[in-house]
């Protein structure tokens, strides 16, 4: 993945880019006060499931998304935007 900084105005939005779809959906869910699951993020990506999972993991590694456990075991978690 090339370095992608969504906070800079010079980055062009490409509606076909799954990362932008996921980030926009995550922000909307956050502002609405609703939880974001990895499955709903994958559906919002508008790409095949495997590709969506790779894009979600890229966003987690880049620090754009954060996982929060929803249970004691940590097997269930929600995603949240970090910036």
C-alpha cells in the first residue's frame, strides 16, 4: 500500500478505492454513535470480501482504525476511527 494521508487536501478521492469507502463509513458510524463491525466495514468497501479484509487490516496497521474489544475474551471487537 502506498502511503495514504487522508488529512491532506491534496489527496484525490477515488470512489473506487475501498480504503476511502471504509474510512467514510467508519466516520459516519462514529458520528452517528453506532458501532462499526469488521463485517459492516467490509460491506461498505464495495469490493470482494477478501480484498475488503486486506484493506481493513491496512487501515488498522496505518493507524486510521482502532480495534476495541466488545467482550472479555476480545474475540468480538468493534472498529473506530482514530483521526
